[in-house]
């Protein structure tokens, strides 16, 4: 996507966010309820576990956009795997919608620093816009790529993402 210099950070992020969330939902819609426990390898997440993680990644935005820092030492445990496509889609839609409301920030707020800590020790500090892109958008893109491979390995048609897929011409 191309942006003009005058475009606010929020407007650019919202355009990216809406596009990536729409594409992610298309993949989640393909999940087969009867294959959610499938794993490509013993060290891999299950299909349902990966989809559960993917459906909750936007929740990171709450901490990034509304808190000055996050300490990994206080991270909550991983969410239990969702057990149906309907449950995964409902969780994703709820998280996606809530996250979009958190994105109503000024450029100054997006440019203010956010810090990641571990046990009180600063790991790094970056502008919120950078943390949002890394921990939310890029993280989603990464795991969505994994999910598309999981779908392919289960002979489930992969939707077009940034262009045609082998299964869909557009």
C-alpha cells in the first residue's frame, strides 16, 4: 500500500490492520473442525493451537498501545486451544474489533516509547508504532504463513493472500 506524507500514522496502520485481519479471517474460515488436533511434527503446534494463537495475537495491542511497558515475567499462561472453527472465529472477531478501538491514537501517542522487560530488566524500548507492527501485524503474518502451510498439508484450499494461490486465481 502507498501512503501520502500527510497521512496520519493511525490511518496507515488501520489500512494495514484491516487488510491483514481480513486475510487472516479467510484462512481461519477454512479450518476443519475434525483436524484441529493435527500436527505436522511432534515439536509443532497443533492446527487448533496455531489457530488459537493466531486468533488472539491482536490482543497484544492493548498492552502496546495503552501501557508504558510489558514485563514478560508476568505473562499469562497460553490460552487453552479452541475446539471448533466457530469458537476460533468468534474469538478472532472479538479480539480484532477490540484491538481496532485501541488504535484510536494520535501520531504523538504512536511515536511515544513502549518498553519490553523481562524480570524488570529492559530488553528494548521502541516507538509504539514499531512495537505494534512487530508484535501484532508481523507476528500475525508470520503465523498466518504457518497456517497456510498447515492447510496445504491437509489438502484444504489455501485462499489468495497477497496474490493468487495455487487453489484460487484471485
